[in-house]
């Protein structure tokens, strides 16, 4: 799980990892896309802090294009993260995640992971057979639940959650397949608030994903995520303590959003 934990630091932490649980509901099953469109591009800056001093450690960019796979229209979404050259000597990261998502169901058909992190390298290729409810990897064929997500498709599917249906502290469960395992996951809805980021001041929706204790994260509900309180539900800021220090990820630019960014109250310095 090391590779995915690092990409979370590089801007991907809209969704993270939960421990296995018994038969959860799946709030992303049957969800439809009303939040993003092909051509969208969102960029982030990753800050790392020890003793309260933040440094610019890296960046991440997420893109979406419209393609076809087996004559089926798909969103090809990609997340690319890397550390800055000045930070590479500490811990060099060059990560790329890709998902090919059925436009009709928002369920993934294929997932690719290619990571290079501090000398650790891993390539993963998953094909989902939706008729058989299986995931095919280089290690074999694995049974998966109906509507299971991959690590990147879950981010885009979750942007379509209708938060108005939930009360503060409600859990929103779903399932995800990664590293030949199914993880039952949730995010805890915390309500709405105003958040100030490096980009500006926003009206935001706030929640906490459950994280697994590992090489980077401390585990539990310690990560906090803010997304734009408008129909785009763009992740604006992610904060989390890690084993040493803490990280903060801020959205710094966006192009071709589906809707105007009406949650923006004021651009920083404006």
C-alpha cells in the first residue's frame, strides 16, 4: 500500500483507506456524473511541515478526457504527482495513476498505477469484468463486489455525492479494489464551513476519510478534506498529520470545470 499512500500526499487524498468491515452499503453504486466533464484539469501544490514550517515539496495534476474502450465511452482520468527537484534528495517521487471510467455508471473498467518513490517502484494493471464481478491482475482473478471502485475512480465518483442528503457525522460508505484486495471504506461528513487556501477563500464542504496506519499515515480519522461547495465539488485543501510532520495540499489552478467556481469568495491577494 506504500505507493497509494504517497500519492495521497501528492494531492490524491480525496479518498483514503479504511479497514475491512462487514457488508457495508455502497453510496457510490448507481451514482451519475453531474460534477465534472472531459477536458477538466486541476493542479495542486503539496506542502510538507516539520515544527510548523511549511515548505513547497511537490505538485500534482488531475486531468479528464473522453475516449472509447471496447466501443464504450469512458472518462480517461489521470493523476500525476512528483516532488520538486529541490526536494528530490530527501524523497524523490514520480507517480502516475490512470482510470478508465464508464461514462454511464461511473464504474472503472481499467486501472493503471506506475509509481517510483524513493527507489520503490511498482506497476499495477487491473481490468474489471463487470459482468462477472471480477478484477483481473497480473496475480490472478479476484472476486469483487458490484460497483467496486479503484483508487482514482473513487475520487471522481465521490465528487458526485449529494451531501444535502446527509447529517453531520454521517458515514458515506463504498468499496475499493487495490493490491488484490477489496477495502470497505467511508468518509465522514462534517458539514460546511469557509476555508482559506493558498488560492483564496472558499465556501466548502468538509469531511474526514478513515486512513490506515502505515508507513506514512498515523491511521484513524485524522485527515481532513475540503471540497468546493458548488456543483463541481473540487477538492480545495487536504490536511493530515503523518508519521513525521504533516502535509497540506492546496488546489492552485483549474481549467474547464463543468460549472463556474461559485464557491470562491475571494482570490488571495485580490
